[in-house]
C-alpha cells in the first residue's frame, strides 16, 4: 500500500483525501443514496488483503473493479508470475479502472465487463477471489472457480448487517475462518433485503431478508405503545465495540433484523437505538425489541439494554438480553460459517442455525 499510488486511481480527489482513511466516490448514484462505485476505506482494503492472503505467483480474481486500486494492489502482491483479473458489470467503472491501471503500469491486469456473479470460468481455477461489493447472495460459481484450499473473501449481508467473511474451499464446502464488520456498495442484482417504515412519518425503518416473515404493516403504531427498557447487566465503555451482539443474533435468532431511526425520531423519544442508523432488532408479528443503552450515573460507562413494544415484546427482550450476556462471556467469539450448495438436505447440516440464500445454505456454529 506504500508502493501503489492511490491518488492516481482517484484523480478527482485531493492528495489529502486520497490518502485519508475514508472512502472516495468515483460514480454517484443519480437516484440518490449510496454511490454506484467508490474506492473503499484503505484500512478495510488492507484487512481484506490479509483475509485473502494472496501470494506471489497466485491466480486471483476480483468481483467489483471499483477504481482499479485494489486490483493494482493484488497485481503487485502476486507479481509478474501471477495472474490478476478484475470484473464489473458497469462499463463506466471498468473503463475507469482500465485507464487508471494502464496509467500506473499495471497493464497486465485483466479487466472484464460482465456480471460478477458469474465470475470468470475461463481463467479459473483461482487461488483467491475477493469481492469488493456488498453481496446479499453467495453464488456457487465462486466456489466452483476456486482451487481446493483457495480463499474467497466476500462482504456478505444477512439480517441487516455486513461482514467480510473469509471462506476456504474444502472440497464441496466453503468454511469461514474470519469475519470483519464492514459496509459496501451493494452488488447489482443482489436485492434480497427488504425495507419498510413502521411509523406514520417514516422516521423509523426496518431492514430484513426476504426469507423472514416480517410485515411492517403489522408493526404500524407499535412505537406509540408504551415502551419498556429491560437491562442486561452488561456494560461497555465509550470506545468498546459491541457489534458482536448483532453477529451473535444474526447467527442464532431467526427474528433478527436491522432498525434505523432518523434524528427526529431520536430527539422526540419515539425510538432511540444504541446506534441510531444501524442497530439489531427482533420482530415477532406485531411486537418489537431493539438494542439500546443507558448511561450509568456514577461512571463513564453504559449498560446495554433492550427496549420492547407490543404483546410479546418482553419475550423478545429476554432473548436479546440473553444474547448480550452470552456475548459478554467471550466478546471476541466469531461463529464458523459453513456454506453448502443450495438444495442440500437439512439432515446434512446437523441441526445448526441455517440461513438460506439463492446460491447457498449458510450454517452457523459457535464453538
């Protein structure tokens, strides 16, 4: 990362911005919202390179060309004896990547314009595949194009949160060995996440997967019901991360989703999630609980709490608080995620918690 000139891949940015630890947009979304393409935060780029663990001479593929910067980094790592292919469905993005790679001496990087879900079978097998767009599905073509023992690094989205998962191909399976919290521009065509407001002014929104039986209409008015705060007994300091709670919920509880509250909802007291724009919630019919926190009166710490509404909200709050306490016993614990091809029989999965995607079945297990 000291060698490849990032500023050459984001020519519209100042030198300071090019080397700051922040994303740089290269293609805005004309409809508003998330950009269509950007250069990812450098620290996350570095983390995902570590997850991929590419070596000199490796054959590597990237899904999501972005600015071309990540492909240049990987070309530098695999060296002239290696092989680097980057793929993107957006012709503007691949054109930008091609120009920047040529201008910086990385002409040997292959740039393909196609649906990244298909991968690049003509250049497989790969020692590593890295996905640099947010993937809601896990297309099995990526598994098939990995060499046995090869690594797939993918920002995988389920239950409202995204983790960069490093999978290792083990014959007919993919087995994870790390998971990093992240956020990415969503991959075109991966539209399995649904959204819906649960208040009349659309200040509070839920995000859930299409395999979940969540109906925002059934929750209309739930926040107007009296809310009850239930303590977990677990506390955190101001700089302590607690995203592992969401990961544990997403790997164990089928009612898990994401809740987001706009500033007006927080200020009015309508809804105050622990992190307003992204916090875990559990939903059951017309009842809801979400993660909150309250300041301790005698020290600069917060107790993690569950705020519930609706007739079965207390039951949901019990589940959320139990997940918080389990997380507290080992805050660094990460589940092993085993990906099986779609259609594999339940009995093969061994009774663990499973999330189904169109391309794969994901089985979660904490040791």
